[in-house]
């Protein structure tokens, strides 16, 4: 008798992707056939899965991570977006990468999250989580806001500007990076605080321990708003406070063989490209 086929490392698989995209739908169909041939069950309910495979860009991956967080489902991404810091597997390597993961050749990385709460006095107005960042900013009227930053009960500064980003290491390569914030390696237990168009030349990005409690209080604003991962928002008024703490939960990303964080940065940010072009003859 032939030897029994090895059981895949993940048997119950959820597939996540934007519908009505011909490219995504073709990839989903190809993956369904591949997974069935490997003895995996493709589920309609993601929360019962052992693994979620997300096809798309970082936005799709971020939305899936937020949705599946409470179910503790790990995720792996196939990049069909523009940049793809969170989606490790290229479209052309989809079956090879997923096959290796099913063969047990993978690593699971835990990423920090923020617990966020908006308070008005003692009343809680809104609670949510953020994998990338929490942002306090000007609303639709585009007027500057004035806010006060406190860390672990210690006054840091008052600032007028467009707002402030508080980014996790995962989010340090997202909105915070475009605002000239520093990149934080995922293993660094820190948060990046990045002012948005501050009305002073002295305000600079700063990194603090992720064990800190961060409080942002609106002092003056005609229109202010808090954003979380760009998908959840809540209006804020003068006197409202956004309190941020590291969450006890984590997001779990599954990386295929060969994944390297700095190799990803080098590829996505184009590091060394100029040097390589100079070295090329003629």
C-alpha cells in the first residue's frame, strides 16, 4: 500500500478577499482547488478556521485581522495590493508559499495591539482596538486642533496642529511613516508618537514604551475626530480624552519560509536600488 499522505498543518482554512475583483476571484478559485487537493476544508465561517488566507493588500489584511482577532485565528497574506508590508506571499508564489505552510514550514509572529477608549468625563463614549494606529486629528472642516499629551500621568506638551498619530510597530510602516515617523521593528516593545503638521518647528516624533498609558485630551477644536486603523472613527469635542494602552490580545501572522523583516523593508521601500543602479556598467 502507498504511504498515507501527510496531514496538513492547518486543516480548516478560511479564504478572505474582496469580491467583484476578477484577479482576486481567480486566485480564490485556484486556492480552493489546491486546498481541496491537500485535504483541507475550506470554511465559510472564518471564526472557526485554523488559518485565514487573505488575498489583497494591507487594507484587506488589516480588516481581516481586526475581525478575526477575538477568535485567535492566525493569518497569512497573499499580496495583490500596491505595497504589502503585511502580505508576505507574492501572487506568483501563492501555491508554493501556501504549500510550504501546510507542510509545517512556517513561523508565527505575534504583533502588539492597542486598546483605545474615548472618555467624556467619567463616561466611556467608544472602545475599540487598533493594530496599526490610533489618530486624533482635525475633522471635516480642516481647522487646527489643540490637544494635550500625557504619558503615565506626566504632562508632555500642549500642541496645535492637524493631530497626532500613535502607532504600533506594525503601524510604523503605514500612516506614521508617511508623516516622517521612525520605523519600529516588530520585536521592539514601543509605540511611535508622530505629530501631524504641528504648528511649531520643535515638535518631533518620539518613541515610548508600549507599557505606557497615553492620554490625548482635546483642548480646543471646532471639529475633531479619532481614527483607528483608518476603518473606525469617532467624533471628539473639547474636554474629550483618548486613552491608549497596549492590549492583552495580539494579532498572529503566519510567515512562510524565507520571510525576513528587513528584506521586506528593502523590497517595499526600494532601499539599495540607487546603489545597485550605480554599480551596473554602462
